[in-house]
C-alpha cells in the first residue's frame, strides 16, 4: 500500500514531487517503541532509516565495550547505515530507539538510484556526513582529552537537550554502557557532580541544574 505523500512531505519538505512519488511506492513507515534494537552489528542492510519522529542512538563496540557515537533526530539518517547499505558491507554499528520513533525505511537498491537521480537525496546525506563526522571527532577528542567528570556532564547536557527534559530517567549502569566505562566510575563521578551542584540525583532520575 503506497505511503501518504503528504505525510512524507511534512517531514521532508525539500524532496521534489517525483521523488516523493517513488518513496510513496517503494518506502515503508514503521512505528518502533522505545528501547528496541533496529540495527545489529554485522547485519547486511537492506533499508536505510530516516527518523521522522523520535530519537535513535547509534553505538560502536571497542574492545568489548559499547560506546555511544551519536543520536539521530527528526529528518536525520544514519550515515554509517547509508555507507554500509550502498556498498553491501556488514554494519559496523548497532542502534536502538531512545524514544518511541516513527521511521521512514528506504530500500538500498532504490536509494542507490535516487542518489544519482535526485540532488535532494545527495544533499540530505551530504549534510549527514558533515554532521556525523563532526560529532565523531568530538567523541574522539572527548575520549582522549576530557576527564570523566567533564565527559559525563557533557553527555547529560546533550541527552537533556536532545530529549527536551531536565530530569533524565537514567541508571548508572546505562550511563556506563553508553560512555564505555564501569558503573562504579559513573557512581563516583556522579557524586562529585552532585557536590558541585551540577546535577541532583532523584528517585525518578537525574536532574540537570
């Protein structure tokens, strides 16, 4: 059943009518609950997701530890999936929904053609390349040069900004997994941040001051 063009256009207004027609015919919309793995490491990618609503987080694995690379918000896509899908290579990342999300799934065989045919598709993914390259450089710089208290506080600020919430329902174990460190380290640093007045630990989560 073709997708509603008006729904696609609402989220991706820069796409021309001819492309919207093709996406309506060949694409698929999918509602995904919070906390669902939508891409596995080593998986061959047949569809590229564009987030229409919600938030997705993308990870890599380093020496058996998980590391959060970046978030994908509305009207954004995963450039690592795009690269693996178009080159028919196994995925080097994995991804989960941070919030309940509405995804537009584009088949890789059609996307390969659309990239050559429609400048708007090229522009979208070129923007994603620039955005993700900058974010991954920031992640590397943070790993190399920032102390854990600064890394943790920046992580909380960014998650608060992305979700639009001042109180984040996070557990220390989850934070440790996303920062590639130990839960005990997070607990120790969190106490220090609380003493400095930057955060407050509440029963319902962590408040950013």
